[in-house]
C-alpha cells in the first residue's frame, strides 16, 4: 500500500508540474445544468463576473452523470486547474477521496464540509435567509397559510423549510405552513412539472405564498404560482424577474460570490482552506429587493425584515438550524 | 446460401455503419459551428491516445462487454432482453451487499463472492420476466423494460432508507479497503510499466473470461446448441424434445447474470460504494454492442471497445471544447442508431451488390454453353 501511495503521489505531482504553467481556476457545474436559473447558474454568473472584471480565464465543465463525478474531478485537477470548485453536497464523499491525491491543488466545495487540509468548504446560513423570507410570506399572506416546495428531501433542504417556518411563525404564531418535497433523489432538482403539481395542490389547501427551494424544479413552482395568481419566493439566484407581479422576493444565496471570492483569492495567492460561513452578516444570504417586487413589498415588511436581520446578526434572534440536530421546532416533516 | 460473404457480414457492414454515423455526426458538429475534424481528432486522441485514454476506454468497455454478452446470449435464444439496465442495477445491489457484509481481508477473496453476488442478483431480476414469458407468454421486451423502472425505484428506496450512509447524498458507505480491486495503475506499476490513474481494474480480465465462457457455452456445449436451436426455430426445437420453458429460463438467467456482473467493474472497481445511477446506460448500450458484434463474443468485445472509446472520447470532447454535453450524447446516439436500428439500410443494398456480382457470370456463360 505504501508503494501505491508513493506512486499515486508521484503521478499527482507529475500532473501538477505539467499543469503548473496555467493555474487557471476550474469550475465543475453540477447536475441540473448551467442554466437552471438557480444554484448552478448563480455559480456560473459568479465565474463570468470574475472573467469580466479581471480578464482572467477559467476552465469549466458540466457534470454528465452521477457516476462521472470522480472522473470529472480528477480530470480537472490533472489538467492543472487550481482551485477546483465543485458545487453541491453530493460531491462530498467523492472529494473526500480525491482531495488527498492532489495535495497541491486546492478544492472548494459549496454546501458541504469536507475535512481535508486542501479543501475550502463554503456553507451558507440558509436558515437565516429563509427566516426573513418566511416573515415576508406571513406578512403577505391573506389566508394565513403559506407553503414550501423542496427539491430533494435532504437535511439541507429541510434547513430552508425550517427557517422559513420559523420566520412565518415569528410574525403570525397561528399561521399554517405546508411543506412538500419533490423527491428523494437528485432528479428531484430538475422536475418542474412535479413542482407545479405540488404548488397547485398547496394552493387548493389554501396557501397563497409558496417558497421554492428546489433548483430547476423551482421554475415549475414559480410558473404555477403565477398561473394560480398567488405569490412565490424564489431561491439561490435572484428570480424576481421571472414573474414580475407575483414574485414576492427571492432568498438569494450568493453562490456567485463564493465562486468569485475563491477565484479572486486564488489569483492573489491567498485562498484559505477550511470552513467559510456565508450568512446574513456578510451578505452571503439576502432577500432580494428590486424593481420587480417593489409593488409587493410594503414598507412595513421592509422595516420588519431589516429589524430581524439586525437581530439575527447581533444574536438576539436565534434561528434554529435544522442540520445541527436534524429536528425543527416550527415544522413537522 | 448466405447472401453476404462472412467477411462482409462481420467487418464491412459495421464499418460502413460506423463511417455513416461519423459523417452525419461531423455534419451535426459543423452545423453548430465547430470543426468536425478537430472534434474527431480530440475524440480519437482522448480515447486511445494515452494510457489515460486507454484506461478509461477499456474501463467503459468492460461494462459494455458484460451487458453486450448478456444481450447476445438472450439473442441466441431469440429473446430480446432489454432489461440489462435493471439487471445490472440489481447486480450492483448484490455486489454492494457482498462488499459491505464482510470486512474483507483481501480482494482475491472478495472478488469471487462479489461475482457470485452480482450474477445471482442480476439473474434473479431476469428470472421473473423469463418465467412470465415462458409460462404466461408475456412478451419479454415489455416485461424486461418495465423491470428496469422497478429496479431503479427499488434501488432508490434502499439508498434513502436501509443502505443510506450518514450525510445527505443517497449512497452507501464506502466499501472496506479489502474489497478494493487493484487498478491497472497498480498492476502495471508492480511490473514497472507506468500507467495513468484510471478506473480500469482486474474486472477487465473477468470480462475476457466471460467472453470465452460465453463462446464455450454457445458453441461447445449441449445447452448452447439447444439455445441456438430454440432461437432458430421454436417448433423444430420442441419437436426435437427441447423444453421451451427450460431454455427460456436458462438463457435469461445467464443473460441476467452476465448483466449483473457489470457491477463488479463499475461498483466494486470504480465507485466503491452503491450510488443511484451506477449503470450509466450501459444496459442499453449493451443492445447496440450485441447487434454490432453479431452476438459473437469476439464481436461483442470489439464493439464494446468501440463504444468505450466513444464514451471516453465524448467525455474528452466535452472537456476540451465548447461542444456541449448534449451534443456528445447526440454523436453517441447516432452511432447507436446507424449500427443498431439502421443496420438494414446498409445491409440490403450491400446484399444486392454482392448478389449481382455473384450472378453476373451465369447469364454471361449461359448462351455460350448452349449449342
């Protein structure tokens, strides 16, 4: 085994030397695709912004399937990309085994924590952003019923739902929060038809604000909300522009900033490994306010959100993080 | 008498099919504004231009050999098993259970049991459609493809409940170190030949043995003869005392078992854990491989390597150029379309050409021999 390790090390070092001349950052777009109008697109936007502002160049590839994660990751590292950025928690167990083979390459993973010396793990405080979205939903609701459509049923998405329910109940303790998940597999990130069906079912149960945290599935949710004439909250990217008039807001997760910051730091040679938390205090998560939702957001809402945001940053309001103990005080799954 | 000479049947027809597919692919690539020759060069170079390329090509080929043989064996009994996908997924489950059940001390012990596990689970999954065909007359094409969906759903169910590893992704824990198959890097490294790190592993040898085994089975055993006889003509086989039930069951069990073996390569050799999408469409590629390989193990092996090269070259093309991923799938699909579905388009004209060549002397000679 030691022999093998040495050999692996040598191979990795050789690959690095070969690619050292062009230490471009590499971005691996995850399943769901570059233009999912959500998570991946946000990362892509960040990378594009970096290119525009710095004139730099980066390598990009799109993951073809679940089973090719490892090949794609290794390919990127062996081509000399540094840092190699992967998106989504599904990469965690693969990165755990790939990262030690390329000790001189820095990897950045979004939405998961990988405990390796050459990995930067970027996690977002989605529960905090969702809390604000939940407050706005509760204030906008006239039926005292709001709802949530999740993508794949994983702790990460329950974290969104749990924050949302807490926020809604902080405004109106009697409000009803309906929560549905699209599925239990990665295909649940890309099933707009089912997303729309779930939304219609929630509307029939009285919901008049729906929050979608479902990647590409969300487009179906937002469309159904617009068709049914209820309000919707987008996720990850600012999706307000998609249906002006029915989009209450978007819980924006600045994945683009994570990509931009990592690329920028790598170019300046000061990319730090370890855990990076993006939350309300450093604008890692925000509720989007722009011209597309200005008509729906009341002054009262803005004030309440600003107040809550300040209280969360100062620690006065503690938003429970579902993934910390796999339970939610405000919502049953 | 055969309409085509043997060499034309096994070499010329596939070659023309492939050439046509590449020409159409080239046109498609040119249509989206890329240089088709450069694309072809990247694909060829990426697939067979380095030990890295070969490693991946042969790794994918190993998958296709197993699924291709699976389809081929069923073909000989004139059963169209398009359930390779599901059988391979169940095989993956079998292999994963074997690897996770025991803390294996060494891969040489784990491999035979994993082979058994994969084959048994794959065969079991094929047994139900086989029984329904043999006893109830439910068409095997319909039942096997439906079983693909059931297999996929079953695997998803297990991966989010009983087998799920801690964490968020639907996958099992990693297999123990002792169940890790040696890769080509280690095998060649041990004898001093440098080889890139690829997932190519000892399962490739298992695949070669499987090829030989299928050849022996089909052409050198009584069962193989019965399978072929049954496949050529069921009434004749029945008249000769061959039990249709027995042959349908056995052919499908062997077919399913071979498809299940794919997991030894993909799951045990590469992914080292059970994930949801572990077959990667190899079950369906196996149909094209068997068609192109004329259901002969050597043909299957060669066709599998071709498709392995297409997979790997396609991945490389996606990586190196701005040809989008979907385009690579289109190219692969065109090759499958031309070699599989449009086979007759080349074959019939070619047969006519060969027949005219063969007949020509006769009318020419006839008048002279007349008094």
